[in-house]
């Protein structure tokens, strides 16, 4: 008599894996993400280009304004803003590169189906998400500092206005 409480594992549903070969369904799942990974990567490269172009315009515009005999009140601010945009553009470049590498790893996995290529693809994905996570934490810290700075500035301004 069979045990009615035993786990049933029909032989036709049990997958058979060869050592070093990835399950085709796993490859297919990653293959389905590849177009979106490439799209996000390319859009990141394009955005980086526009941000760096805007930074150059601000840097040269700010520098040009400061050389004019007529004084522009925000010329220094525009130059600093251009430097900030350049830094942002460079930061945007890194996740785009990481996504591109992830997409390339998926392409290699699709061709080989090997565990080594799967591990490489997942490692590239991990690297992307690690970078994004660190950037989120840095941005939260900068927001907190900006809020504290704004509150401090408001309190000092209010104290000066009261006298």
C-alpha cells in the first residue's frame, strides 16, 4: 500500500539537468529581459549625453558671462550648476555601462547556456543594483543635509530679520 502523505514527484515533471548546463527556461526568462535592459542602457547613454551637453553650455555660458564687462548676477551660480550637471552626467554613465554589460552577458548565456555565463549575467545584474542602491542612500543623505541646511538658513534669516 502506498503512503498517502508522501510527496508525489512524477517522473515526467522532474527536470533533468546536465552539469554545467542552465535550464532553458532560466535562459528564456533572462532573454525576455534583454530588450528592456538594452533599452534602459541606451536611454541612459542618451540621457548622459544630453546632461553633459547641458553642463558644457552652462559652464561656457557662465564663463562667458563672467568675462563680459556687464555684470550678470548669476554667472557664478550658472558655472557651479554646470559643474553639478557634469558630475550628474558622469554618475549617470556608470549604471548605463553596468546595464550594457548585463545585456551582453545575457547574449553570451543565450549562445552557450553554461552556468558560468549565467553566473556572470547575474553578477552583472547584482553590480547594477548595488550601484543603484548606494546612489539611493547617497541621495537620501544629501536630501537630509539639504533640508537641514535650508532649515538652518531659514532660522538664521528669521533671527536677523527679528533684530
